C-alpha cells in the first residue's frame, strides 16, 4: 500500500491527438474538507486508507494543490442526447487527472468530477454539488455490491463554495476511479468531425490498453466492436434483472467497457412498473426502465455508424446481432437465478411473463418480492401467501402463481441449493431514492453517519446485517414519488 505521493502515475491519454482534449488545471474550492472516503476503492489503486487523513489529500482533490506526475485533461467528445446529435459536448465539469499504475500493471483512471469550468462547460459553472456527488458515491458502491460493472468513487470532498441550481447549494468534488473514461461519444466526435485517421488511432489505443488479446486477430476493429456489444449486453441484462434504471442513456454516457457510467437521475424500482421513468426531465419516456435494452441497441448502432471508416456493414450488423443474442441469453440466465431454476423449460417464458404481470397489476415491490420468495422451501410454497401480506393487498392471484412455480420446481433435478442461490441473486438492500435523499439531507447538516451505514449494507447487499433492517423495509409513500432531475 502506498501514499498519494508514492503512487505510480501515467498519462497515456495525453499521447492521443490533441483534438481529444484540453490540458487544464482544476479550479480551487473554498475551505474544502473530506466528506467521505472509500477504503475498498483505495485498495484497488493500492492507496493506504490513512492517506485520507493527510491534509494534502483534500488539497489535491479540491484543486488547491497539484500532484507531481498528473497531467489534468478535460476530454472532448460528443454524442446523441435524447436521440439528437450534439457536437458541443465534453468534460464540462470534470477532469481526467491521470492514471494510477498498480504493481500488477493495472491502469486506473483518476477523474475529478466538479473541478470547475473547462472549454466544454458551455453555459455551466463546471461544478458538482454535494447532493449529486453523494448519489453517485453511494450508487457506485451499490452497483459493485450487486456484481454489476461500474465506475467507482474514492472520496467526496465538500466545500463552502456556493453554486446555483434550483436553489443555492454547496459545491463538491467526486474522485472517480475506473478502468477507462472513454465513451461511445469519443468515436462519434472523431467521425462526425471528419478526423478518421485520429479515429483509427483511438481504436488502436482502446485495443492496446483494454482489448490486447484482439490485436492479433484477423479483424481487430470488428472484434473490438463485438466486445463492446458483448459487455453492453451483460450490463443491460444486469440492470433489468435487478431493477435499475439509469435515466440518461445518451451515447456520451455509454462506456466502451460496458461500465455503468455517469450516474445522474438513476433509480431502482420500488413497485414493479416496467414503464418507470426515473428522470424528471425525460418527458417522452425515452429512457424508461423497459426501454433500456432497445436504447442500448440504438446507441450501439450509433457507435457502429461512427466506426464505418474501420468496419463494413456486415461487421457492424454482426456485432449488433451479438448484442441482442447475448442480452437475451444473459437476462434469461439472471432471471433463472432469481427464481432458483437451473434447467430451461418451455413453460418458463409464460411463468416469467405472468409473474411480471402479477407484480405490475398489484403494484408489488420488486426487490422485496424476490427476497421473500428466496426463503420459502418448495414444500412450504402452497401455504406461504401470508408471508407476502405486506406486499399484496390480495393474495388469491399470487396463490395461483405460487402453485405453478412449485410445479415447475418439481422438474428440477435437485432443490437442495435453490434457496442459497436465490439469496445470492436477490438483494435484501438496494439504494432506494428515499434512502439516498435521507443521506443527502443529513450530510448537508454535517452528519455523515447515514452514508457510513448505507455503505456497509450496499457493499454486501445479499447478506443479513444486524441492526440494519430499516434499510430493507418498504419505502414510505413519499419515498416512491421523489422527482430526480439531471441537475448536478
């Protein structure tokens, strides 16, 4: 483990064409202080946790000091926002500080979100607020705990710097750690601006640093695109199975590594509603929960089009077909695990669809239903309706489905491990919006204990945590109707 000053740094992104970014230093925050530090993320970059107690840590990540070896850069990209192409995008509130190289040669980006104005800020102030920083901080922990590919957050730095959103709030910076900050929008920028030689350089960079095994294949660019499609399918299938809605699936928010990226107005399902819209600003429902699989395909098609200088139509179509096939396979696999099924049977698709219809019709809490089901033995299923009384106003329809589920389980070769499997794929704890809101309100008063408590359960959401039952309860009525916007 190392201190901040003894980490090994690199700046490989700076070796790419200058058109892909602008060197710039962060703008200092007023009277910065540490809000929270994640030791599990520190371990990823081999940073000792005691570093968080060093005043220089706060100074560096609030823009009040520099660190030798880092070369901050605001990245330039573009993208399709709500289906419309926007050429004027880039790191408007963040900077890629540099890369940490671990002792086993793994490269991690260090990114500062909320670092002040850049050439890509447009009319924005380049700041992030404490509210949005806490939401992303907790969300990255929650997603990793659920086993879903995500960016990570090392720490939150608070300040007294005022910023104007719907009201006056205080600025904060989030230290994001991830394998890469490259987005679909990087390739779109180079394609639409006619920089095709640079586009090939970027593709070569991606292959070298992230898909090295593809370099010696007959068609490395086609294989790169297929790999991006594959990883995106795995991510989307995981989102759908766990009930996660991203909220702003613009192409500039899509990671080339299939990471859950740029947390904004995200939300986990409370009552099961396939049409759930978590973004208050998404008036058309383009990014509703049930639209995410098709939107990911749309985004991959946009990426494929941006790669036409390197790929032919057949190669693009093959990658998109792979996405659809992999998504279907992975989602089916994930849902079978949630129901404890190991075999595939013709009755399964109807069993699944009828369950979703049941949950939607009765406004049943998605996560709590599956978690409750994961503790009921096969012999107890016919008599288990009372266990769902808090979730169902009437259990007669549920009883019919449970009888069918029991009959389906009789087709399984061995039921002994079913409940253990289900309990490891149906979380007890998810980051509900009202929990995040409560943590934000406490933090705005200088109390960070709720962040501590949520971090503990979200990091291990499938475990039983003593004294944490309050975080696994049904949300209050007001908690189901919070409006979350893109404002950060």
